C-alpha cells in the first residue's frame, strides 16, 4: 500500500465538521481527536467521567477496525478545558483502559475551549503492521 487511506469504519461517530475520523499511512493508524460522543446518537454522553471514557472508546474502536488495540498505541494527545478538574479523571480512565499494559507516551494540554463546549478530546497514533492483517 502506498499513500494515505482515509478510514470510515462502521460504528464510528459521524464527524461534526469537514474531517475524517482516521487515516492509515503504511503501518500506522492516525485517529482524529475523539470526544465523548455516542456513535449511535452522535450526541455527547452525560457525565464527565463517562464522557472521557467514551472518547477513549471511540478512539480505540477506530484503531481496532485496523487491527490495533491499546497495546499498539504509539502516542496520545489529550486536551482538557480544566487541567485541575479533568486530568485526574483522564488518568483514572486511562489507567483502567491500559490496565496491565505499558502506558503510551501522552501529552495533555489545557485549552480554552473545545467543539460543542466539550471538556475532553483525545487523538492517538497506533502501530498496526499491514503484514499482520
């Protein structure tokens, strides 16, 4: 495979703007910033911790469609609107998801706002060799 392939896996959220949920370039899968959106309704999940968890679930579902899982995560970038309030919840959810696995490198950034006045967003890069598919 050469070039970049845009991903549109079944069951993924519907983008809220002119972007794709992910792409594959060779052995790497890049997942766009995911928020706590229910893919069935395309509405934000209620509850801070539940919304953060759903954002991770959405990201991992796109990676899984390309044969990657949490253990294959090469890098995370997370965005919160209040570091003091949401970083502990992000850490808790990430510890649960990566339980027993090595944690991937992560950047966490406080931003002034996210789309739809959301509180959290995560994007990830995953290693998913084409030769193992």
